[in-house]
C-alpha cells in the first residue's frame, strides 16, 4: 500500500499523486505544471498504461490539465469527478488543448526559420475529446467502489464549483487505511459556492499549503473596496484590466460587480461597462448560470429564487471573437475588462496588458494567486517593464493585488480545516505550496503536535508501515535536472533520449520491488556492469 508524489511537491502547480493498493494503481489529479514549476515539457513521469483509474478533485488545469496526456499515452480507465467538475472539464480541457496546439504552431514557425525539427503539441483537441468519454460523474457524499478493497467519497472543498476533498478507504490483507486528499481548500464567504465542508477522521492526510505562510487581508465586505478601485480608475479615464481564471474567479467577480451596480457604489460612472473577454469564461458563465442546486450557497439560492441571475446585470458584455477583443483596445471609453489567463501566461489578457500597462490612468487588478515565474507574479513583484510579443512595455499603470479575494484558504483557514479531525492523523503530507509556504506550514503543524512531512517530487511512502520508502528528488536537484535536459535538447537528441531511458529505468526498478532476491541481485549486477562499461 504505497503513496507516490508526482507533482505539486514543494511547488504549487501540477498536482498529481499516485496510490498503489489492493492490486490497483490510481491517480488523484493529473495537472499541468505552470510558470517556474514547468519541466520536462509537462511529460508524465510514470507508465500511463499501468494506471487503472483517476480521481479528480476539481477542474482547474493545475489539477486536471494533463488528463489528455494519459489518453494520448494509452490510458483507458475511468476518470471520476463530481458532476459539476465533469461539466467544467468538458470546456476546460478543450480550451487547454487549443492552447497546446497554438503554442506548438507558434514554436514551429520559429523552428522552421531556424532550421530545427518541428515539435508536437503536448496533446490535441482530439485527445481532449477522447478524455471526456471516460469521465464518470459523481455526487458529494456518494460512496464509490471502483475496485475490490478501494472506496472513496467526495466532500465539498468550497474552492470552485464542484471542487472536492476526497476520502479514500484502502483495504489490503485485512488492513484498512483511510487517506484524505484535501484538494484545494476554499476561502470562506466566497460568492456563489458553499464554504468548505470539514472531515473528522483519517489515518493519512495529503493537504494543500498555497497560503500556508500567511493570512489574507480581513475584509467584511469586498464590494466597497473593489468599487473604489474601479471608481478612481474610471474617473481618471483609464481601464480596469483584471487577469482572471476563466472558470470560478470570473464568475465570482461578476457576482460582486452585479452587487456594486445594484448598490450604486461607482459614483464617477454608475453605468460602466464590463467586458468578459474569454470564450472559455463565456462557456463557464453559462454553466454557472444553470442549475446550481447542491453546489451553491444559501445566499445565491435565495437570489435565484427571487428571480435574479446572480451573475447577469445591465452593462455586461461577452466578447467571443478576436475582432471583438481587438476593438476593446481601440475604444477610448473607460471600462472594466476581465480576461484570462489568471496568471497572464497565455490568452487575450496579454494583448490587453500590452495596450494598457504603459498608461498611468489604467489599473491592472489581480484577484488570484500568482505562481513564481509567471508574468502576473513579475508584475506584482514590481517590475518596471515587461516584454510582450517581442516589445518592451513600460509598467506605468497602477498594480493592485486583492489577496482577500483568493479562492484558497489562508493559513488560518488551513489550520481550521486540519483541526476538524477529531484525532490527529498518523501523518500529514503537505503539498501544493511554493517551497517557503510549504515549509512554514509544515513547521506550524509540527509545533501543533502533528507528524507533518513535506514530500519531494517522486517521494514514495508505505501507508501500512508509516515509513518513507524513497525520499524523492529535492527541488534544487530538479532544477539541475531541468537545466541538464534543456542542455541535452540543445546539444543532442540522442542524449535527450538517453535521459528519457533513465526515467524508464527508474520505473522498471520500482516495478521489481518485492521480487525474488536472486532476480533482483541479478538485475543489480547487470546494471552495475552496464555502469562500469559506460562510466568513462
């Protein structure tokens, strides 16, 4: 009964955890790496054909974005998620595939001019469409048994529509262990969705630590502060540019903006226009405008029952085409523009930044977490200029950061969640946090009497014996490996192939654990002989 960590380990993106139990191998999440976390071209670090099924905590791409890679590499098992998550995945994975294809096309144009071989996208729209066929919708509280000796249930995590923590019961040789995966734990009092629900027991807990080193600004009512930023920007003739995740955060913003207009909080321009410039956000907004029973909080249900749509209002415009998007920057009328991606790494937001960052009268308003290495983080950290589309752009606009609007629980919220366990777990694995946040939160837990452990990438743990089997790879070594492989790609495709064989060898070694001693000894002798031959 083993747990292996394949992503978001002392990092904040690329969530992927693997459990081997009761003769099955399954994943909890399979997300894209983003920003500084990205390495190896987002290739999967394990044998995909050996995976029996997948459980997905929620639809954000840092938890789901490599699902089509599984399909592309031979996986044909079931993918379990809540019904709302399945609906959101039906648009998010197709959008992600489109981005992969466009990025590859752009790269290939450059490569052709440089005489380099073409690259393939990480996956295609066809791969994403195939992935959707394997989705299995589930409901909160429903106990699912995907295989003998394995059962799981989803609990509302309060982070995104359909987001979940997962309770998993594993039985092997008459021993049962319960492991809880927190998923992304939501901030309380978010619009539309419910507060996170709490779990009271578990032998092991794998929990996120995105904001494990700090608390959010405490704000009783977000709308006046948001309205103030909009009011002063429009009054000086500027645009408010909001980089926003297309799914979840954009819909929450629309909820707040509807309330701002209803309360008349923007005095300089009470009839201001709001543009949602993202085809993905438009599709997600349609889902959020549908049946929310079983997912929405009481306040939202009350708004719906009173005959109002919680995220529709006068002055809201949805941009679908590229031409509509382009016209926004040609129109001199001050406005609010919400566009993805939320970390400014791709999408139409980069065009809006190009046209507005250099204008002192404008504001760029961040309303979500910005990972290290992303353009969003660079701007928040005070960059004086940034490069967009080959052009150096001066940063003259006001940069505002609303941490209070985060969809993630802060340190206090995380501690509240783990303290709901009536008995301290045997071990708490701290993941999904940048190295500092992860380390600080792990230390906080240890001080409170928890056996907390922040695993490295590829660390392996025995859940029966409660002991580490493999320490994995420290972050600084991952950086060295990343640089080594990048150098190999520049120098020799053959050497890059050799490095890929290194990963394959690691998998084969792990598969031989528990084999006959004489076979393992023979295997070891062969490897030593091979190393002696090539160590030159």
